[in-house]
C-alpha cells in the first residue's frame, strides 16, 4: 500500500509542478481567434502515447464547442494532410520535442498552407519543436514513475492535465452552456444527464414564475 501511495504522490506532485504561465491564456486566445472567430479548426497531433492524448483532446474540444480533429502524423504523409486549411491551427504534443514525424508535420503543413499558428506541449523547452512554437506549454519535465524511467507515465499525466485546462479555459471563454453540451450529446449517460439538468432548470423556472 505504501508503494501505491508513493506513486500517487509522485503523479500528483508532477501535476502541481506544471509551470503556471500566461502561455495557457495565449493558447486559449489563439484557439478562440482561429476556431471560434475565423471558423477554422484545431488540428491535434502526436505520435505513440502522445498521439493518444492528442486524440482525446480533439474529441473533448469538439464536444465542448471548439471543433477539432486528430491528424496522425504518419497518415498525414499519405494524403491526410489535406484536412488542413488556411484558418486552422496546430496543437502538437511531443515530450522530447524531437519526434521526427511531428517536426516533419510542421514542415508539410507549411508547404501546403503557409505558416500556421502552432501550440506545442512538450517537456523540453529547448527542443527543435518548442523553438517553432507560437505558444509553448511546458509539462515541467517530470521524471517518469516507470521503474526504468523510460515508459511514458508521469509525462503523459501532465500532458493530459494541460489539455484539460485548455478545454476548460476555452469553454469559459466561449460561454459554453449545458444546453450547448446537450445538443452535442444525444446518446449515452452524459446526454441523458445534460438533458435532465435542463429539464430540472426549466421546471424550476416554471414553478418559480407561478402564483400560489
């Protein structure tokens, strides 16, 4: 049990060590301008475990009012790059900031549509990818809790949390409501929960406005 507590503490400490900077707000403003004002979309990408996190970010952004898609960097080299348009922006995740496929994606995107705004989540602020970023969100470079210090564990935790923060800040910026949420979630428990919340609020309003 003590070992498990120690691992949990290391993960929690890594989250609390994420640098809190204005970069979060700059990223939020950049996404808002290109997606919510210019009607572009957020292109999220990463390789391996980082790619799985990028995919989750894309679906979470989309479900909360900010259209986003996941673009696999390898598939981009085989035609999927065509999904990128001029008002889009990129959100790229690489712990090392040296992932070849991600750096190539930046170059390929520039060749197709010119230089696109780039948000990078990375553990190495001095890396090549970080140097290309308009906004860099640093994970704090936590040590992996993997006994080999190799397997993405703590680093992916911080990446996921950074994505969650961006989503929440964006929801607040666009004034995303429960009704907005319900329109995007027809099925499942969350769809039912959001519609029930709306019905309860409507009933409160009806009863509150009646004379007894």
